[in-house]
C-alpha cells in the first residue's frame, strides 16, 4: 500500500507527515508492533535459527540440516503424521458438517433461538482442560463408566474408549468436536442472518422445497464462510495437541501421538531437557507445509468464493 | 516462546537476589546442631526468601499444616530466611519445561539418575562450599553421594528425602474379601497372577495394576525385568552400551501382563496410570496389588488419605540367577541461577528439612511428632542415605511416633537389607522408560500383540538412542 501512495503522490517531508497524523498513527500502532514483535515475530525468528542449531538454550552450536535429518529419521514421525491426518479426517467428517447442520436448523427455528445459541456455545466456554478431565471421566472403560452405562441401556457396548489403539483417536475427535462446534455454529449463524429473507420468499413462490432452499439459497451465501472455516479446520486439526496430551499422552502404544505432541516430546518430553533443535525443525516443517497447503487451497478455490 | 518468560524469570530472580549479601552467620550455633556457623561474620544477614518444595499437589490439609509448622520452626532458627513452599511432583514429562521456564522453586528434587546429565549441562548450582558446611558431609553413602557429584569433584545435588527399593504394595481388605490371607502375600510372580485372578473373581475388583504412562510404566517394567533376572542395557568394555530390551525377563513380564489382561481380565486396564494416578486408584480401592517404591505409603497417606490399616507391603518376587531389586531415590538440588545467599539458605533448609531428621535426635523426634499429628506416615521403610546403623538409630528415636503398620510390612522389611540391589539404567534412562511405556500399553490394549516383534522393534530404537550419545 505504501508504495502505491508513494507512486501517486509527491514525497512528503517528515514534518508534513507528522502534521498529517503520521506520528500519532505510529504512536498508536507502536504498542501493537512491539507486542507482536517481541511475542510473535521474535520467537518465530529465534525458532528458525534454533532449527539449525544444537542448543540447550545456553550454549548453541550450528549443525546445518542435522536436526531436519534427525526428525525425518525418527521412526515415530510417520506414525505421528498418519495419526494427525487420521484425526484431521475424522474431525472433518464429524466436526465440519455438525456445526453447519446445527446452524441451519437453528436459523429455521423462530422461538428461543438465543437459548439454542447459548446451549451450542456453552462447551466453548468450558475451559479445555476442565472439559478433557470431565470427558476422561465419561470415557471410563468399565461397564459402569458414564458413556458405557448410557449405551448399555440400549444394549450397546461397553467400549474401551481411550484404552484401545483403534478407539482412542475417534474418542478424542468426539470430544474435540463437542468442544469446538459452538464457535463454528456462531460463525455460520451470523453468516445465515445475512441471507436476505426475500430470497427465501422468492424461492418459496417458485415452489422450492426446504432442501431446495438450503441448497440454492443458503449454501451459495455461506460459501465464502465455508471455505474459510474449512481451511481453518485443517490448520487447527493439523496442530492438535491438547486432546492427545491430556487424554492419552500419545498412547496407547503411540496410537494418538500427533505431530505437535511429537514436537512437545522433542522439546520437553524428557526430564533432562529436550532437543530444541529437533523440535523447532519439525515445527518449521509443519508451518511450511500448512502455508503451502493454505496457498494451494486458496488458489484452487479462488473462483468458488462469493466474497 | 519460552525465551521471554525465561528472561522475565531471570530478571525477577536477580531482582529478588540483588543486594543480598552472602551472610550465613547464625547467632546461636547451639540452635543449629549440624551446620557450622562461619566464624568472623557478625553482621546481621540480609532478609531472604527461599522457595522450596512443599508437598505433592492435592495433599491433605493436615499435611500442609504440619509442613507450615515445621517451616515456622525453621524460620525461628533463621529469622532472616522466609520459606515459601511450592507444591511439586517430579514428572519426567514436565520437569524439563519447568526447568526451562524458570518455574521450579529454589530448592527442588530430582531423581538420582538425572543428576549427572543436569550437572554436565550446567543446570544445577554448585553446592560444594555449602555442602562442606554440613558436619556429616563425610558420612553419606558414597555411591549415593557420587550420583550428585560432578566430574570436577564438586557436589551439585545432595541425597535427600528417600532412597527406595521397588516393592509390591497390596490392599489387605481385598485380600480378605477374596479369601486370601493378608499376612501371607505372594512370593512368586505366578502367585501374583493367581492371587490377582482370585481377587477379580471374588470381589470384581482388579487384582493387579501397573503404571503405564509418563515413563513410569517403563520404570516399573525395568524393575520387573530386574526382579526376573534381566537387564535393559549392558556396558561394553570399550565404554559403549548395548540395549538389551529384547531379553527373556522383559518378555516374561509382558506376557504376564498380557495374560492378566486378556485371559484373566484381572488387571486394571488403564494405560494412563502413572505414579500419582495409580496411587489414587489404589487408595480408592480400585486395585489390589501394584509395584512402586517402598516409600509410597507416605504419599498414599498424605495425598490420598489412605487408611494404613488396609495397607500391606511385601518384597518384589525375585526369580532367576541375576535377579535384583531396582533402587532409586531423590536428590535435592538448587536452581542454577541462585546466588551465594540463596545457596546458603538452601543448604540450611536441606539440612533442616531432609537430613537433620535422619541424624539429629531432637529434630528426628520433633519432625516425626509433627508428621504424626498431621496424619503423615512415620517409619515407612526406606533404604539408608547414610548407613544401616544410622537408619536403625533414627527409627529408635522415632519409635513413639511411628504410625505405619510395620507388622503389615514384614514381607518387605524382613528382607530389605538382604535383597540384591540394582541401580536404574545409567544411559538414556528416561527415554528407555518411554520406550517401555509403549510396550506396557501395547500388551494392555492389543490382544493379538506380537511381543517378540514389539521388543525387537523397541530394542532397535533403544540402541539408536545409545548410539546417538
């Protein structure tokens, strides 16, 4: 933007710049820039440097690409990537449509819409750690566990939930979906209110069914939001950490080790101090992958967006 | 990420310490039985605040009250020191983050096996000068002291709290309900399996459980390997090490766990159990037997409110030619950024809180009295930090206040000094435990697990860890 301004207007002196409010703009922006610089950009820069070093945070030694090689040689990396992809896929299958259906249904009800919004958003308000501890209790694998008892009434189960290598990941996704759906519902609801009511009336006059209205009126208006939430969901699930860390610690037998948990293990998993070089190297690889993925996604979907 | 936080912590620490002079003169040496007052320092020492480990988070209020009482007595002895207790439980998976984040107290506890590397990394304060002040500095068990001594011969970490041998803990009530004699605990692994199955059959409660997470599963798997005559790594003549996870003893114990899980359904199928949570489950009556350090009753009483009447302790069954008991323990260390004044206050605290209670009659009696009144265990069997004679002397001093049921622990106390002991693996200890965690989790969650293939794979990873050194 700055170059544009410079290209079209003659160069201003610092005095005119200050008089026209440039100084106050800078002063107002400064705290934000400092905070961002110190707490976001500086650590990012430091992480890039650390990924090429062997460091214990006191003494550092340049090791070239050794950290990246060590990460790629780690037998657990493949497992972590596969687990993360599995989590992302499950979260997509369950976590992506559920809020959408919820929001569409909620937008059609006329009474007590506020109450439904509150109910949908409530899990987001519960602190994540508390939610996980609560769900850990629900996931008690014994027949007298909360979920197993409820399912037992209809003759299903008991399920081992977190105590089984196959079941553990879907169990994490179930909780994560419950915890995150509320936020997405609110976004969809907001987008839905922007759909002009006369479009529905027109569709109704044309004899459209409920499904027809959703498909031909609602969805096209939601497309922009849907595209954004989709990529946010992918980025979010690729960085899943809280659930595996708190529920299973990556177990049983590494069935829920995710990329971020592996990064944490590299850095802090061992009491004797971690391999910060490997941790930052893997972080960087993940960041680059997600950036490339996002770029590709936006290029591919450029024509689909309404906004 | 961490850097700003570390920097803040450092600034705070230095600000706190700024201007504090290294004063360690004690006005009345008579009050201070074991620390030599330094001659020639008459100046009143400057006020200092020392943060120390108090109890495990979630401990009983009475235990905290007892801690506060002892702190008050310490502060009376050294009016210029203000002690700030910080709740703390050492965990392999969080310690490094706490250390890097600067959130550990000034005086904290580390396992015996970690000291050497922490010293090498320059992460522990040099306590040599302060250690020399202790008038019993020469009386420590040499091997234990060596664990906290650096290559420069300086002492960086001091044996403290307790040295334990791994033993078998059991719930006497569940034994009785299952028709077993609680005074006749199992002495072989086959009997452990048999008893566990019977308890499950008769009471519906899991007969056995094992830690499986946060490296504690591997720690107990190693203890079981030792008890069955195996080792998880071996030193070669050329100074290198060979991983031996793929040994018969480890295999036998994994098969034992697998059978308890899938044939008898007699084991608590929870792969998230670690040191703290298995204690909780045991105190809540969810399992009848488990293995852990011999001193765990203290924690069961002060943190989990266990009624000692239901508690039984017996020795690990030892089988095989080279079987031994895994021993481990705790060292007290001081934050590397501590200045001389902090280190001096720290050694006074280490002396008062951890060691004088083992060596000084007055302190031993007082400490056991306060602990007894606070419902904390007194007399729980541990291995001696100094010598067996000193340990027996200490128990004699504390006799009036012993509140743990020693007659329910004879299965262990009768043999504790006769069992061969084996130290924890000396190389890559925690990463080895981490690998074995996944083995324990695999046999508990996969009925069709191929134990041979599993161990072969883990052994390869373990060897890679050793080769990377």
